[in-house]
C-alpha cells in the first residue's frame, strides 16, 4: 500500500508503510500545517509499518515543531506495528499518551 495522508477535522492520519523512500512526502506535507497558531494532530494508528529512518524523521518533525513553539501531538502509542521500531530507536517519547 502506498503512503496516504488524510485529514478530517484537523487530524492528519497516515495510512500504509512509512519508510526512508516516502518519509519526505509526510515531512513536506506536515510542514505546511505546523505553525504556532493552530495545534496539529498526527495519527499514526493506521500505519502498517515504519522503518528506523522514518522514526528519526518523525522525531525531527516533532523537535522542529517544538522549536517553532507549535503544538504537534503524535498519536499511535497503541499501534503494535510501529511501537517496537520507535522503542528500538528511542523515539517513542514523541508519541502522546492521549488518544482522540
């Protein structure tokens, strides 16, 4: 399945597999919406897989949002397809404990 990003009521959901080959698409897309005026929610609960490069890219996106005083909530802590990779790369701290 190709990477797909959908938006409903300000929640951006990522579908498919997130990897080194397509993470730049997500980065460019999300960079257009992350700003200090409006909180952004990125939902990773529908991802089928993630690789280490994508995990580090998500961490970078999260850090850049913090540096610009923007609110970026990344949800997906219950997704067992991605949690092992995020734990292994020590990037799971970017996931919000809250669910929508």
